[in-house]
C-alpha cells in the first residue's frame, strides 16, 4: 500500500500555519510541524492526529539552518519523503523606522526572510534526488506594496519574492520538475497582532478587509497542487499589486494618511505587553484565530498571476489590433480622398 504524501509546514503552531496543517490533514497528508514552542507543537499535533492524519512536531528555530536541516531529516525518516514544503514562519515589529534598532531588523530578517531561505534549501535537498515536489512561500501583498510601521516585515517579504524569482528561473533552466510558488495574502485574523513587538503605544490591528486563516489555508493547499507562479488572494491584494505597478506615488501618499491610524487600535498597552515574540515564543497565544472574529471574512477571491498576465496580454493585443485597424482605416480613407481630388 502506498504511503500518504508528506507536507512540512514552518510556523505551524498558530494562525495561518496551524490552519494550513489542519487543511492538509483533512486531505490525508502526513504533516511535519516546525515551530519554536514544543508545547504548542504537541497541541497542534494532537489536533492533526484527531483528523486521522499522522503528524510529527519538531521544535526548531528556522533562523538556524542546521536546526532546519535536522528537523527535515527527522520528519522524512518518520513520515516519509517530503512532497510539499510550506514556509510560513514569521515575526514582525510594529514601529516607525526611527524607533527600530539594528538588532530588531536582524531578528525579523533572520526568521521571516532567512527562515524561508533555510527551509527552501532544505526542501531542495530532499526533493532533487527524486526530481519532484513543490515549495510554497507564504507571502503577502506587502511583498509588492510596503506600508508604514512594518518596514522590517515588508522588507523581508519583498526579499522572499526576489529570492523565489531567482530560484524559479534556475529550476526552469535545469528542466526540473520541482515547482516553487508564492501565495500573496491580505490581512488575516491571527494572533500575530497580539504577540508581535509593538512600539505604537496602542494595540496593533490589521488593515481591513480581514480574512479568517482558513481562507489562506485553502489558497495554500490550492497553490501546492496547481503551482501557479503566484496566487493572489483577496481583492485588496490584487488592487495593491496592480496599483503599485501603475500609481506607486499615489499609494505612498494614501498609505501615509490611512495606514498609521488604520494599524492602531483604541486600547493602550504598556511596555511589558509590547515586547512580543521577537526573541522567544509567547505562551498561551498559539491559536488559529485572533481577536477579529466579527470583522473577518470566510471567503476571498483567488487569482493566479498567470491568469492576470494572460488577461493583460490579451487586452494589450486587442488594443494594438484596434489601433492598427484605425491607422489602416485612416490611411485608406486618405488615399481615397486624394484620389478623388486628382479627378
């Protein structure tokens, strides 16, 4: 009997990562769980196993490449060859740039960007001998359209996109059957807004519209099996990405006026509450959902970048054909008029 396929998910104990683990479990996958907090890993593992799937949680700091390599080897030994690798681990800091420290930028980069690099390198080592598999990078609309007060996170997401684009071209050059895809997400109802380091003086909140983490999980599952170049989730993600290509300066000014207040709640926080999970996991917050249940939507439009490009190309070809037709028509009319005058 053929064994079930195996997926590995980083950042698997909360929010989108945890929801994604449950989504794959419901489809019969063996699930390898990677995160820092062992207690939270054990809890998530039990939830996955309750769905009838086999699971293994390995306490790992994705900022440490050797730990990621060791975790993958353990998972492959216990659950079987790794078919899908999903990079989802992240940390962020809510702060103006001039209140950030160099160490905070390094911490965010080590986990949110280099954690993806470490995961991807490890996945390739497991997938290349079999020349098959899919690597999914959980991205954000912020990979294209940065916003104020989250410069470290926006920079990391943009770096992931640049890294992934390079890898994709190399895989194409090598005629590899390994796929790499990136899912660009909008804001979701996760605990990150309560456990991120916060220098705003007030509780942090996402820019609306907000979606439930299950929306992201379904999109990630789809991307892992269809492997589009990118999958854009949510209307605002699509508008942000396209808008950045055409009106970046206007969006700069719009976000300067809207995104400051939009990311601050009404409730004040003290310094002890603001330290967050940048250096260590925060106990007691490892859940799928955050505190935005009322606002969060249960569905979102999902569009592959390939579909958008084909639409743009078709529209461009149509526009050029129309212009060419008008030019030819005018030339024909001009010729007839000049011929009539000669008579």
